[in-house]
C-alpha cells in the first residue's frame, strides 16, 4: 500500500531530513544527497502555494469593496472608464398624463362629393393630393336621366309661354265683349297650371344638382346637354378619389373626398380614473409617432358626455393647427394632459437609473474612486428625467454616463445595494 504522507507536514524540517537520511544512508552517499534535496524543494513549494491561495482573495476583496455596498475602483480602472455625475435636483415638476389617440380630418371642413343623378364618367380633372379651390371642376358626367329632365323643363316652358299668350288674347277679346267671362277664366286657369308645371320642372333640375347658370342657359338656348359637373364645395385638398373614366356611377357612391387639413382633430380615449383631469378649452400637447421629438400644442374642443361601456373610456377631441400639412389622418398620436404640478419633486436623469437585483438603483459618488450602490424608488418620467420618491437626497452626485459599466462591476464582484 501507498504510505500516508499527510502527517509529514507537521514535522520540523530537520527531523524530516534526518529520518529520510537514515533510510537512504545504506544506498550510497550520492544517492542520499539527491533524494534529500528533492524532498526539501517539494515541501517548500507546497507550503508556499498553500499560503498564497489563502491570502490572494483577501487582497483582491480589499481592492474592490472597502465598505459594504460601496464599489471601489483603482486609479487604473477609473482611468479606463468614462464617468460623468449629475446632482439630484429638487424643484417643481409637471407630470403629464398620456392618452392614446389618432389624427383625423376636421369633420367641419370635410366633404364627400357624390352625384345626385346616375351617369357615365366622361372626364376626371383632379387626382388624390391635389389642392382645389371652391367650385373647381372635379369631374364631368353624362346622364340620360338629366337629359330627360331638361327636356321636360323645356316642354313646360314652351307650354307656359303658349298659355300666357292665350290668356292675354282672351283678356283683350273680353274687353271688346267678344268672349265671355267664362272663357277668360278658363284661359287663366290653363296659364296657372302651366306655371305650376314649369316650376315643378325647374325644381327637379335643382334637386338633380343643376346649377342656376345651366338653367339660364336652357332658357336662352333651348338646347339639351345632359352634362353633370362635379365641383369642389370649398377650398381644400382631394384626399380620396374613387372614380375612373368610362364607368357608370350611382347616386349612393362616394366619388371624391375634399378636406381642409389646415386644422386637424386628434381623437383619443381617456380612462375613467383620469376623467377628472379633463376639461373643455384646456391646453394640451400632442406627440405623433411619425415625429417623436416634436411636441404640437392643441386645445381640447370636445369632451365626451358618456363612457364607452365596453372599454370604460371617454372620448376626447383635440383641435391642432396643421399649416404645413405634416399631420396626416389616421396617424397614431399621444395626447399629453398636464395635471397639477408637483411642487417639491426630486429628479435625476433617466440615464442614471439601472435595474438591479433588488429593483431600480443608482450609483452615488462617495469619493474620487468610491461609488455607493443605492436602491431607489422612482416615479413618473418627464422627458429625460425621472422623479425619485425614496433613496437619494437633493445635491447628491449620481453617475449618469458610465452607470452601466459600474453595474457590470457590481455584479461581477457581487456587491449588494444599500437601502
């Protein structure tokens, strides 16, 4: 069996050499000296390694953390790390409440252009995205129904003209005692009937959307055109077109949508718990997803009177000026409504806050090379800063740039944050 050697390290060096020398003395002088030298060298190395392994962690820990919850960097480590600090600030802070919304066209400046009579599209004069003036020609239709209505109007006008002449002639003959009073009254009744038929035919043209200028042309020229012109109701932009040349359109079709986008609506939904912060004519800010760094001012012009029973939210409408047409209908947006300001709030840059093993934390500078790992309780965010409810005091220096690197060092050396 292999001899146990665990007890040898408790012997003194002289005793061990002497014992070993007694055993090898008989084998020869040269061989004994060589064996003694090797054993002495091995034992000295074993003892030195045991002492080094026990003392190294103590030296390393002394460099990393001299106090509990404090991360200590050596001068070399600090030179390799870019560290920037910012003081904790106390002051008034406006905390906004955010509500999801969408951009919509101002319905007071929006028009759906349709036709009042069935017809075939002869020509289209505008396209989507084109700005138009009031009464600008959008498209031209040809309608046989309009031709029939114009023919009926011309017939009624001719019949009325004939009835007027007959009545005037009968009146002259009555004064000369040539015709009776009954004949005069019969001619007068015929004239009034023709007048009613003419008015009915004219009203029918107006109901079909024929402008007054076209009716006057019919009176002058007695010529049927049967053309239906679609015109812009006001100055605006064509945001929708569903019409092509040659197709037959019906009265229920929406052919164009014209909108004035100089003002738009931002319509959102407010949860029931936040209804108390909303009032009409309140000034608010709007952030659109397409322009995340731009804040657009607006005014609340409508507050819903009832809640949606399914979502328990109230409808909110904000009117926003849009002179450059940057806001497009159906864009996603956020309405920022500022409630009562917080007069005495502690704030730190958002960059200083890190997620740690026990929650959010910051690094507070305690010296040139020391940084205390502090657990904090944060509140609402406002831009690039966040409110701190617990954990720091005003004036303390917190690390902003380089805080993530300090967090990595903290996790590597297993330093626990202080409360």
